[in-house]
C-alpha cells in the first residue's frame, strides 16, 4: 500500500514538473506604435505558445494600418498594467483546472469597464467557457489549423470594440 502511495506521489510530481516546464517561457514585451500620438491603445496579454503567438501576430498584422498603439505582454505582467490606460484589452489564457489563471482573474476583477475586455481561453474542450459577467469570452483549442479563423474572429471583435471608443 505504501509503495502505491509513493508511485502516486512520484507521478503527481512528474506531472507538476512537466506542467511547469510548459509555462516557463515568457512572452517578451513588445510595443508597436507611439503611445502618445495614436488614437487608440490596445493591450494584449498572452502566454507563450505556437498557437497563441500565431494569433497575436495575425491580429497585429491585420491592424497594422490602424492608428493604434499595441502593447503585448505576458499574462504574468497584468498586475503592472492599468486597464484604464487602454481602449481595448485582449487576454489569451489557457484554461487550467476549469478556470483561467489567478493573475488573469485578479486583473479582470479590478477592471471597471469590462466592455473593453475580450478573453480568448484556450482549452481542450471548446464548449467550456469562463463564467465572467459582462466580459466577451470565447474558447478555442490550441490547434494550428484553427489559428487563422480564431485570428479573424478576434480581430473583428477588436475592430468593433475600438470603433465604439
């Protein structure tokens, strides 16, 4: 019985190590456009990953001719940002244990104008959705074959949001 418990503990620790290794790489902060002179300001907070990077790069490319300042950060840096400084905020976060990460939830909780928020949750089950009142939430699996469609959908949501600011 004790040997079985040790096996469970070893397997759990191995899974924890694998999960933490997947999230060790951070997104580098990138700023596009002049913060002072641009008509609109957008914050994109994301995690590192091929799918997420493809979506963010596609959004930036689609909006490159807009009078828009864009700041891209890792979701772990959200606590350092003031939501009121941005006209639109896109958060791309992995659903873990049927919820968004604690730093994302804490940031969303502090945002007064939740209509400025769009959340893209990546999850194994595309039917899952974050239960966030007054926040535009969509869910997608991190599958590269759907990256273009997700990029188009999110870009259209951002354009609509920015047009109302």
